[in-house]
C-alpha cells in the first residue's frame, strides 16, 4: 500500500439499522478493514460486502470520521488504499487449504493450553518473521511467544497471504506450534539467527 488516500463511498442504500447478527460478516469471519477517512486511518469491522455488476466490490462498514459520530457507509474496496485482516482462526486462506510437508501447524482450540500458563515473550509492536504456509515462505509478524513445559511453545503470528478473491494480501491472525523449521526470522539467510 503506497499511500492512505480517503476511501471512496459507493452510492448504495444504507440499512436503517444494523443487519441481524448472523448476517454481519465480522461475526462470521472476524474480518477487519483499515481505511482512511477524513485524512485519518481507522480500523473497523466489515459488516457486509457485495460484488457489484461493474466487477468492483463494495464493503459496508461503520466509520467515525471525519465527524465524531458513528455512521454506516458503503465503500469501494481498493487494495491500494485499504488493508484487510482476518482475526478468526476458522477462516482458512487459499494458501492454507492444502497442508504441505514443512508448513507451520496451527493449534486447535483447547490444544497446548499449558503453554499459556507459563512464561511468555511479547514483541512490541512485532518481530518480522517468515512462516512456511502452502509450501512457501510468507511474510509474518510475531507478536508473542507463549512457552510451556518440555520446550513446547505457541507463537502468535500475523501472517500475510495473498487472497485471489480479494485481489490483495490479507493478514491472518494465527496461533502456530513453535517450530524453527517452519517459522524463522525475516531477512537474508546470513542475517537469520
């Protein structure tokens, strides 16, 4: 993303009230949108999205700028002006659809709970890493490493994966089993330690 220009509104009818909970995209996927409005960036939940006849995609979201009120608005999806992030672990990226030998392994809910009661290291804002997903090394941001007994650990990583459906790189929040063969520091091989 080269610059943060303001999002363009799409002239679609705005619902009089929020859609029912099960119709809200965020509740199903944990999809967040970061955009610029009134010259300032904001992160907001995706309520709904729809493909338009002209081939573009419109996203219904709540914005609170430029005025300090909360408004629903349809904006035109533009990967050069915006970014997307999935916080739900249930939503698989296209690259994750087929697990390959050597890929980082995500943990299931309730798995490795002993790692979350022990020592941990938080990286603020993050440490750049590469994560093996779909048989390839992908960019990621290590946020925290939770350590458990017997050298086991869980890494909280934001992994950037290309999503053809969105035509953009999308960030996915993942909890991976710590494995130096599948998660490594970013940079040239001679700088990795």
